[in-house]
C-alpha cells in the first residue's frame, strides 16, 4: 500500500495518478479543532463530506467522518496532508472522480471561501453521486443498445405522439429519427387500413396489455411494408399509463419468399396457371358472390383432343410447349375477372364469373376453339390443336364446386363423344347417362355367370375363291331387362372396369367350344377371328390362358385370328410385346382392325407381326359418296398389298362398295351385303347354304 508523503495529494483527478492514503486501523478519531462551535455536531453528522483546506499551503485543516469514508482514509492521516485539488477560493462546483482503489467514486465538489481560525481557507463539500452516475451509465448503455438494435424501436407518448425512434425504425419508415419525433403515430397507418390490426392494437393497449401481431405501416414515400410488431404499455411511478414502446420487424421480404413458396404449391410450373386446388377455391368464392348478386357462374373443363398423340410422336418437350401455348391463347381472350387454371395433364379449368347472358359466354367459348385454328409453331413443327369443352352453370346445374366441376367434365366427355372440337352444356340427361353406365357395370358383373353373353359370327368371304374363309366373333349381351345391348356400349365399360378380363377369357372358351360343335356338325374348318382389347394384352398370363384353352379344345392355333387395334399396336410395352410374340410364335395370326382411324404410323404396322389389314367400315361407307374416303380405302388396300398382307374390308353393305373393293384387288369382304353377324345355329345354316353369286 502506498503511503502519502507530506506533499502528496489525498486523491487524484481522473486520469491522474492515484494516490492512496494509508489508514491506521483502530486509531481514535482526531479531536475536532474548531472548539465547541454550535454547529459542530451538525457538521460531524453531515452526510456529505466536508473538508477545510488552508488557502496558503493547500493542506487539509479539518475533515468530517463522511469525508474520511468517501476518501477511504482516516481523519487523522487526512488532517495535515495536501488536498491536491486545485480549489478556487470562489463559490464553485465541479464533478470529480476520485480514485482511492477499487471502484472510482464520483462526487460533486462544491467550494466556498471561508475564514478558519483566522486563516483564509476553503470549505470543500463532497457529495457522493456514484449511484446516480452508474444508473445514468446503465441508461446510456441501454439507449445505445436500443439505438443499435436491428429491430425498429420507437416510443409513443400517451397522447399518440412519437417521442423517440431508433435508426433502424427511421430506416424502415424512410423518415429521419428526428423527423419522427413529435409526429402523431397515425402517420404510420395506411389511410384506410384494411386490416383490423390497428383497431385491435389500441383496444389492447388501453387495457394495459402487450399487443403482438402483424401490421401494415406506411413509409414516408407512401409505400407500405408489413411488420411483426410488439407494443408494450409503460406506466409511470404512480402506475398511470405514460407511453408505449413498440418494436417492429419488417417482414415484407420474408412474406414475399413465403408467397413464392405458395406460388409453387398453388400454381402450375409449366403454364404459370393456378392449379386444381386454387381453381376449386375460386369457384367457391365466385359462388358465394353470385349467391348475393343473383348472377350466374360458368364452370368449364377444356380437354385437348388427341394430345397423347403429340406427346407420343413428337415428345414431351413439344407437348409441354403446346400446353403452355394453349394457355396463352385462352388467357388472351379472357376477361380479367375470369380464371384459367390447369387441372392436370391436358385439362384446363375455366371459370366465368358474373355471367348474365349465356349466349355471350358461348361466344367466348367458341372464340377459344377458333383461336386454335391458327397452328402453333413449336420447335419447327406447325401443330394443329382442337379441344373439347364442357360447361356447367351455377345455380342451374348445381350449387357446389365439386358437382359443378364433375358436370362440366361430363359435358366435356359428351363433346368428345360427339366428334370433338366442340363445346357442350351439361344437362340432366348426361347425369342420367352416367347413372346408366354405373348400373350397367354392376349388371355386367353378373352377365358371365348369368349366361347373358353370347357370340354372333359374321362371315368373311374370299373374293378370289368365292368361299367363306372365316368369321369374326362379335359379342352380344342379352340384358334381362333391357334386352340386347350393343358391344359399343358395354365393351368400353368392361375395359374401364377390368371386367373385360373375365369376359375375354369367356370369349376364348366359347369360340373353342363353338368350333368343336361345328366340327361335330360337319362344318368345314373356318378361321375364327375375335377382338382382344389392350387391357387384355397388358395382362401377363394372356398367352398361357389362350394356349391352355386351345389345348383343351383341340382347335389348331392357326384357325384363330386376333383382332387388335392401332392403340395396342402403338403400345409396345413389356407385357404387350411378350404376349404378341408368344401368341404369334404359337401360330395364332393377328389382324390390324380399324386401320386408319387411330394415329398409328406405318412403322407401327411394320413392327407388328400382323397377317391381315382390315379396312375400317367407316371408310367403306364413303365409297361412291366421299372421294376422300375412297382415296383412303385405296391407299389402305395398296399399303396392305405392298406389305404382303391379306386385305379385309368390313362394313360392306352394297354391291357398289363390293365392286369398288374388288376392283382394287381387296382380298376378303365382311358386311351386311353378305350377312349380319349371326347366332351360331343361323351361322351354321348360312355357311352350309352359301354360294357366291355376283351380278356381272
Ligand atoms: P369392330 O371390331 O369394328 O366390329 C365390326 C362392327 O361392325 C360390328 O359391330 C359389326 O356388327 C358391325 N358391322 C358388320 N358389318 C356391318 C355392315 O355392313 N354395316 C354396318 N353398319 N355395320 C356392320 P358390333 O358387333 O356392334 O361391335 C362393335 C364393336 O364392339 C366392334 O367393332 C369391336 O370393337 C367391339 N367388340 C365387339 N365384340 C367384341 C369382343 O368380343 N371383344 C372386344 N374386345 N370387342 C368387341
Ligand atoms: Ca373393326
């Protein structure tokens, strides 16, 4: 411990070398030298430190106990030592920092000239302000922290006036921190806040609670931003509300990112259109509005015709571009209040709100279809597209979004069934159609066990020999209530529900059984053709089933002919390919049915091991009527001949058709001209009595 020399100071000023005064523990307090002044007791008991410093030598003449405590020294050693502070003999006051070891002590020092026992002296009073100073330092530090905070912080006086704001808040709002002070907090609120947050905020605050929530604020330049805000009411010492402290975080950017995420989940990436989910929401809102305004809402489904063919032949890249192009064309023709959405695949949803005139809606829909007439230039291809559109209206057709969409879909299927490139309004009939389909499917499940199915056989005549060389087996269904139902009606249902599989098995069994009966009845052996659908070709066990049935019946494989469609021929996937290979390897022949009606190319035909090419009845019908059809018939016959295939014409009803085909060198004829498909016994009689007689 340092000791003070005679001349040393008892304390140092800030930045001066600290000097410590040695304490003499246990020493008795020095006797006051100023006698029995009446104020002695008062001075000795004073809270502030009091010292008397002689003006001539600057030494302490007197110090009270409080001064000794403050200076952390004893009165004895202080008395007589140099005071060390420049004291003026005038009334003066100055803040002083005293270093006496440990924490510095802050004091306010006041000096007064006095006369002490005849000497000129200075009365020094020392008032300890350390506690206040540290409180001030803490507040200063907190203020700096608030100022430096990344969040916007501002203080609002009870009267709604901003009294302080940090730089972050100034930056967020575009005001200078000083501009904000004194401004009513209302300048931050948008003119007519459409959120309820502002009202809610004040209601909460006046009850003394902290409010936390999302708020939209206005910047100085008039733009707005969204903030996450906490406002806490502050009360004064008496417990009365005095001001509010608000802390804000600008979340505009974050919301934007969130918004982009929502876009990704709600919008289709390829076309940028809303997806099915959003479309359903929009229908719902439109219905809610329409129920108030008594307007109509039209919900539509647009499906491209033959889009699969584009994807299959030109690739998905081109398909994608076509889908986007279609979206652009439709969008260009719509009002801003309408919605175009992508429902998936090549299905688009269209919503017209506020429809007052259905005829006007029809015109717009027609303009969509017409806009596709102009080919789409994609990747060097000029693509033509057509679409089928179904329309359902609120409130006429239904009142809930899922039903409206379902009805629109139904109407769209109807438009497709009626030849595509058209639009159809939903009507109750269509709904009835669907119900009928569902009922038919249920009934069809019992058709096989119920012996309601049978096969009709239509003879095929070879023009060169004049003989019946084969027959096509065509399925018939005797419905217990509805009578004979055409395969055109129930085969698609059977295919869609996989019922075609048990039915297909039954057909093969039935053909083999019938063949054996005819053999016993002495009929010449005929090639029996039957249709096998894609669903059947896709099943793994098709070949094994056919082979087993053939083996049981003793029918030779070369007497069977399977009619396939172009769609099957195009689909050369694993199971289809394997079945085709094994069936043909076993000696069963294949006929390409309905050639020219699908989208198959020559390459499909070449790649497929077919023996016969069937000219579709729809083209035969045009012979003598439509030159285009005649050209197609001619081309198909020539194509078949050039590939070494037997060409069979079906649907031949007139002699003119027959002669045209004969002239082309067509090999076989099937059709009403010779015979309708016949029940087995009728067929047997027909074959037995047949003789080709053609007028020359
Ligand atoms: P498809 O294979 O093209 O069969 C030819 C259709 O034309 C048959 O109709 C036949 O009755 C009809 N037809 C034959 N000659 C003439 C004619 O001169 N004029 C007219 N206008 N029509 C003629 P059907 O029997 O109603 O069969 C319709 C379609 O149902 C068939 O078309 C075929 O795709 C399918 N189908 C029929 N039977 C079966 C079957 O056993 N299995 C499968 N998977 N499909 C079948
Ligand atoms: Ca056919």
